[in-house]
C-alpha cells in the first residue's frame, strides 16, 4: 500500500501519525510492524482522515482500505472542524 509506505516514512522522520481503527486484525498488526501508531477504539464509527489538523477528508471511504463505487468522501479545509473531530476521536 503506497499510502502506508508514505505514512511509515513520515513517522520515521518524526511526523506524528496516528491511525484509529475499530478492531485489531492482521492489517493493524502490519501497520504496527511498519512503525505506525495504532489505537483500537471499537465504539468509533467516524470514517475520516485528518491532515495537519486542518484538512479533513470525511465520508465512507476507508483511506487504508478498498473503496467501492458507492463510497463517497468530501474534503473540507477547516482547522476548527479538524480539531473538533480530533477531540471526539481522542477522547473516546
């Protein structure tokens, strides 16, 4: 996965990368082996990607998985929204 490789490279140079997912599985073990931080939160139902605490990709697409033609996503650049979503995710 190209994205996982890029995230791993960023994490190795000191950029904070945190992946929050709902279950531990072989994919999460792979992410951990690549040196990425993974937090398991079974109750989280939010599918989002937040970049630089300002860019929010929000929708049904799993950034690390496979998308279908029925999936959708919207990009919003708003640091207030990004921080509110991070607060929801990190205090779950």
